[in-house]
C-alpha cells in the first residue's frame, strides 16, 4: 500500500494528461507518414508505426519528471530510497505506457479510417511485436536515463544531461528500427540490458537520497587563489554595447530549452520549404507544415519566457528583451527554410510538368496545382479554342459543398478533337515553361487517335524536356515572404496573447491555461484539417493549390513580388509591435511558472 | 523634490480585493524609509510598482520625477534593487553578472565593485547556482550599489540570511549610503534592522498607510503601560481612554499601548482611573508592530489618527 501511495504521489504522473495530449499530437502529425508508408509499402508499415510511437513518447521521457526520483516531501518520510525508486520507476513506466497506448490507438484508427475511405485494405499490424518492441524500448530508456547519479533525489540538468538524453532516445529509436527487421527473440538482448542496468542502479542506491551532490574538493591551488586578484581581473575593460546585447540575447533565449528548440524550429523551417514533398513525394502536407511551424515557434518562444524575470529588474528595454526572444527563433526558422530549399533543389529531379494523365475513361492535361486557376464564385469560365470548340472545366471545391474552387484552364475531354488537345497543351506549356511549342508539332509528335476515336498519347507521351532541351519552369513566385508572413504573423499574434496573460492578477494556473490552451488550439486545427482530409471534406492538394496560385500570381509582375515582400516585412513588423504592446504591459513575477514539474527552464536555481 | 513619491496608489490582484487602497507617501533625498507591514500588506507590491515591474491601477507614482512604467529603463539605471525573491541568472558566473551590470549602468564604479567583491570573498569565477543564499545576496547587493544609485530599494533584503550575513549586508548598505547620500526604501520584518537603519517608518495595514512617522518621533510619542488588573481596571475601560490604542491581558496584568509619551500616559491613567500601581515605559518597535498589526486593539479604537 505504501508503494502504491508513493507511485500515486510521484511527480512522473503529474501533468499526465498534458503528456498524453502531447504524445497524441505528435502521433497525429506523424500518422500521415505512417499511413503513407503502410499503404505504399506494407512491409515497412510495422517499423514505421513503432518509430512514430517512439517519437510520441520521447517528449515525455525527455521533458517529463523522469529525472526526479522523489520529491522533498517523500524524502522526509521514513521510506527507503529503494522503495521510492521502485515507485518512481513504476510511475514512469505507467505514464509512458499510457502515452504509448493513446498514441497507438490514435494512429491506427486514423490511418485505418483514411484507408477505408480510399477503399484500401487494413495495413498489416503485428500487435505482439509492436507491444514487445515498445515495452523494451521504454524499459531500456528508463533504465539508461535513471542510471546516472544514483545518490541524488533529482538528476541535475545541464548541457551534458541534455546531450545524454537526446543521444539515448535517438539511439533507442535506431535500435527499434533495427529490431523491427529482426525476429522477436532479438528483443531479449535490449531487455536483458535494461534489466541489468536497472539492477545495477538499484544496488547502487544509497540508504537515503541526497538533495545535492557532495561538493568536489577545490584543491590547494584553488584554495590559495587570491580573491582580490581575481576581482581585479574580473572588473577590467568594458564591452561594446552590441556585445552586451548579444550576451543578453544568448542568456534570455538560451539554456536547456534552446537545445531542443532551435533544432526543432530549424526542422520546421525545412518542412515549410517543401522538404517532405521532395523527400517522400507526398505533396499534400503544406497546411500541416505551416501549422507545425506555428506550433513549434509558439511552444518554444513561450517556454523561453521563463528566463525573463531574471532580467526584469535591470535597465533593459522591453523591446530588446522581446527581440531576444523572437529573433533567434526567427533566425532558426529562416535558416531552416534556406537549408530546406537547398535540399529540395538537390532532391528534385527534372521532370515533365505538363503531362497527359489517365483519368477514368480518358486522359486529361495535368499540370502542377499552382498552374490551375481559382473560381471564387464556383463557376469556371468556358475555355475554348478560337474555332469554337471548348468545354466548361471541372471544379475542385476548397471543401465539399463549397463554392470557391480550383479549375484547370486547359480543359479537354475524351471527346475533344486532337486540335483542341494540341491547343490546350500549347497553352499549358506556355503557362508552365513560358515557351511556345507549335500546335502542329504537338499534334504530330505527341498525339494520336485510338480505335474508339479518343485522343491518346503517342509513344511515351509528352516527353517535352527530352525533346526540347533548355525548357525551364517559370518562376513560381515569392513563396518565402508569403510563407513567412503566414507563419510568423500568426505566431507573433498568438505569442502576444500569451504575453498578455503575464499579469500579477492572473494566477499561474490561468496563465498556464492560456499558454498551453493556445498550443493545443494550433494542434486542434492540425487535427481538424487532417480529419477533414481523411473524410474527404477537404482535398489537401486543393488547399495547397489556393496558396500556390496566389503566390504565382504575385510573382507574375515585379510589383506583385515587391508587394509580397513589403507585406511580409510589414506583417513581421506589425506582429512584433503587437507582441511588444502586450509585452510592455506584462508584470513578470519573480519566478515564472510555465511547465510545472518539468525542466527548470531558468537553467538552475540560486 | 522627493526622490520617490506615491500618491493614492490602488492595486488589486482580485477584483474588489485591494492590496493597496490609497497609499500615499514620499522618500526624500538621503532619507532611509522602512516599509513595515504584515505578510500580504502590499509592501512588495508597492516596491515592484516603484521599480516599474508592476503598474498601479489608479494613483500616480514618480521616481526621480519620472513614471517608472513609461520611463522604466531611465528609472532602473538610477536605482539599485535587491529583493528576497530576486534570482540572479543561476547559469552565469559571478563575473558575468558583474560584467552585465557594468554595461547596463553608466555610473558603474569599478573600484567600489572590486572592493566589495574582495570584501565578500566570493570567487568571481563561481557560478551563481553554486553560491549559498547569503553569497548570492551579496552579489546582488554588489550589483545594486556599485553603480552608486540615487535610490536603493531593498525588499526584505536580509530574509533567509543568518544574523552575521544580515549584519554584514546592512552595514555595507549603511556605509555606502553615508558615502554617497543615497536614499533607501526598504522593507523588513526584522525590527532591530529597522531601528538600526531607518530615519522614517511607513507602516501599511489594510492597504493603507497606518503610520508614517520619523523613527525618533515614534519612540518618543508611543508608550507601554503595565497595570495590575482589577474590578475597576478592565480592558474595555482602558480602551476608552484618550490615546489608548491597544490593550493586551497577561496573567493578572494589562499591557496598554498609548499614543502618548510615558509621562502623559501616566497622567491619563492616574486622572481617569486613579491608578497608582503601574509602570509606563517607551515601547520597542517590535512590540508596537505586534500590538498594532497583530492584535485587535486597533479595530476596537479605530486606529491611530
């Protein structure tokens, strides 16, 4: 009973709903990847699911109270350290298992639903393998993370600990990937390692935990050091204002959280540069990626405010403090975007962008979505050739039942004449490549009529790049400023709401509610969009098309491009000023609680 | 001109529950003002308002004639601040904290910083998080005074320190004050510290200023009468006497606080109740604090004028 009570009191179970939600959020995000792999390459489905679920539980293991073996309250009770440690391990395993169970249920049900809507068979799922692998991974992670400093009630957080945690969780991710390709009995290896490590830690536990480590002996050299001389050396010279400001930025936006924040934001920048499409060929994650970037920026900039009270009594302007919070995150996003564009350029292979694609009983002229047009009133114009032949294009609504939608400005049908086909292909080539190919050449080289009188591709179809060297797609427009405008202005507006809750008359609980509530809202929108996509209420490629068409139109003239850059700059400035107006009114407490029971975000206690 | 001036300050944390409900007083040049009050009386709130870290809902506050909220940077440059709950960046070295302050305060005195650093015997290469509470507070004091502020604001600066560290802290503050004529506004629960340091005492109660008086006047104009209780000498009768603020019963005697000097209190008691068996003395600040803020006598008499 005492053990059970200690488990219930353990900090590892505090904020469990938050960790379950966070795990579910990660699982929700990655469920698309799982569905893509499970349906595209069924053999890789189970391994992908294991990795997705590991990613869902990893934030809990990294940020949750795994490192706190017992509270000060428990330390004062007549309980042995071994009993407390066993209770803690049980609590961590229980919490981890719950995060995994909810995430697994979510991923499997969403991907199953998605497959059912598309008429695909259920992906192969070996529940026993999955459960064993995840249990082994969880057990090994807990054993490894708990092995350090067995004499302490709480393992201190420092740079080494952060690196160790990241390396351990990453290493176990790799191990799980290897295990998924091996027979089940191979899991006995890491299981044995986890048990051995756990037993070693258990046996090295002291009779009672300590709150602080024994101080290292400073040694005679240090003891002899002249304090006067040290102070004389410490207070010399004067740093330039810009270096001092740089130090402030480093200190405000640094610390343990930064080790996680900047790589994540950098990665989000790569995602919004369309890396996922270039990498996996999956084109329809644009909205999710934009929301993901907003989510990551909001979460980490919010958590970084924990250090603000340290600098509040100093004569430092709020503008500088806010810049210290915003600019490093913005820089990480922009660098990530740049790296993403470089990676996309390297991954993208030249391919024909104007194709004759098969659809139902015939073919159609397929171009990337950015070359379609928008019919806001839901009535695309009839597009015909000068000789009168033509037809009304098909509309792809933004959402099921909606009016506004996309249409192809190059419509043809099974019954269209070869002349109309050549006419529309010529127009499509002009729109995509900015060059004209004679209709007669198109008619002769690429088209033929089959026995049923339908126009079909001749030979290998529209091999335009091979036949017309030097064809280069036209500039797709100023995507960077538009994406920046959407992501950064949304982030700063949400961040300004978070800052507004930093008032002395708003308690910790309410402030946490505002912060995590907004983070959850962004997640909920991501989930909603995914759910609408799975149920075919929205077509992600249509949503993406709306954005890309707007960007293409902006890029058609220099003043459109200039307007995009200006609007982006103004949105950035406006977002910053809105956040600054909120920040000017904030009243920071002496210690800002943003994640009760998690990392000490200030980087230690004085 | 006052260095700091509070005028009818109101501030609530919950709607309808004012922590400060019309506080007005000022701190003159070179003056040392002690801010007293029970826990939750609003001392820290008032100090944070003076620092521009919080804002008053109504009323005005001026520090050096400036609005500490709108001119926060300018005000903070001229103020030294140490608070019990203030945390120095724990991840920085002492020398880095000092370096940061040197850059932010144009009037920074390197020589004074060196002298204080050596006097406190703190390793400048030590990280703040490795220091004891007393050492961290000494670093905070060094940073607060080495730029020779015009106003030093100390919010329970010695809270949690042992008596030796507390004495060291206060002596340093006083010596520096003597050197440069800095004004000091400080809050403390240690009445011995207040008696050693303060020129003036401002006592907060119920969100208002209960007493705003020079310490010497306070000593001279308040007294304690020790009276043997009897059928004619009751708590209620004593509370009805002019100048009687509070009465406490102890075994067979009554302890009455008067806002009169000891001689005047003796005369009042003698003439009104014919009491001869009594002793009147001047009252210690701590005793007054407990009687005025901790007892019920204030409510019975409506408090001092």
